[in-house]
């Protein structure tokens, strides 16, 4: 018979949601709300060609920056032998690359992706849901990860927390 492990004994963060679900849920909800009850960003019609072109370009650039930032963070994690999945054990603290600027660069890029998608589609609902996405990531993913990392790495992680901000 296998031994049951308590959450404190499990070598992984006790996250409450799988992180990509937060931005995916926001994008789906924002898209549905925009179809049911469209909100427009002020007196300018986003369907007008010049405005649509600017929104598409700015939104596309934001999406590209988010994708590049996420790929950089994934690459650094893989190169260091880490699994980017927070449900997997963390063998070491990664504090270089994008992790010098943010303790959570992948989650930051998820939020930025929501912003880029909202701009590109002129979707005010998604822009309004983006802070909810950040809150969900912080409450249900980041805080449990921090508890796990503090327990596992102690002073080394606390020193990293003092040097690097949670988001940016």
C-alpha cells in the first residue's frame, strides 16, 4: 500500500488552478461578453480602418512581446533543468534571464498576452477581465508557489524575494 503524502510533504506547489487556464478563461469570457454586450473604447469606432489598423498593430506587437518573453523564460527554465509546470518539483531557484526582473515572468507574459489580445480585438471586456486574471494567478498560483519555495529553499528564496519583485 502506498503512503499518502500531505500537501506539506508533496514536492511541488499546491496551486489551485493550472496557470494557462486563467488567461484562456478571460479570453473566452471577454470574447463571449463582447458578442453579447459589446463595449466600445470611447468615441472612436474601432471598426474604422485607420483605428483598426493601429489597434491590430499595437495589439500584435504586444502579443509578440508577450510570446517572446514567455519563450525566453521557458528556455531559461529548461536550460536550467527545470520544468516550467508549477505542479512539478522545483530543484533550484532560477534567478537569471527574465527571472532577474520578475519572480513570475511567465505569469506576467500571460497577463500581457490578455492585454495584447484585448487591444488587437478592441475588446474592452477582456481589458476589464485582465486584472481578474492577474488576481487569479496571484491568489491561486503565485502565493502557493511562494509558500512552497519558502518552505523548500528557506533563506535563499527569501533573499531572492527581497531582490526581485513579484511581477515587475
